[in-house]
C-alpha cells in the first residue's frame, strides 16, 4: 500500500495530470471508514509521428582504372665539343730540333741521332656523346571497383510517446 502511495507521489511531481476519482472504493458517508480514498494523477499521453535525423551506414562505390608504369631507357646522342689532346708523331734530335733524315747515309741505325717523339697539343674536338633518358608510359591494365563505407544522417519518421 505504501508503494502505491509513493508511486502516486512520483507521478504527481513529474506531470501535469487529470484528477480522477476512484468511485468504486469511495462513498460519501458521515464519518465512516471506507476503503482507501485518494486522488490519482495520470499523464495524458498520445502517440505522435516524429521526424528525427538518424545515422545510416551507406556504401559508396566507384569504378577505378588501374594503371601500370612501363619504363625503358632510350639513348640519345649529342654532338659535343670538348678539349682533347691532338697528337702526332715527329722525328727529332736530342737537341729538340727537327731531324732531316739523310737518305742513303752511311750512318748505322745505332748511331742515328733522330728518334720518334709524340708531340701533343690541346685542341677542341667534336664528339658524339650518349645521354641516357628514361621514358615511362602509363598503360591501363583493367578496372576495379573501390568501395568505402560512410555514415550519413537521414530523416526518419517513427512513432514516439508524446505527453
């Protein structure tokens, strides 16, 4: 009985309610003890359609073309002028003078004062130089579908108790 009274008090605190008489257990009699007479407060509630934003899992997919890079090295040649030694062979004596060979001379080879000397000068020389170059190209090797899961907010209607 006490539990019922506490429940009635709690309901009274939290709601604006209608007053309903329990007529079956109460009667107007002069100072007569009757069953429990009390005022019951009840919330007046009804069901109503409510629109709310609810999270929904959505899968977004798109077709993606896969590419593969194929690279190769191509040799390009350029004409370049560079400094290089330009050499020639000359006959010279020990005194660093040009030698005139005496044809038909009586001198022995061992006694010959002339020797072969390589004379060099630095000069500009045109050369063909290789320059490697890497050339790459993308080739489509197929399509694949890539999907991503996302969470979106969508409006949803549902019934809710409205008091």
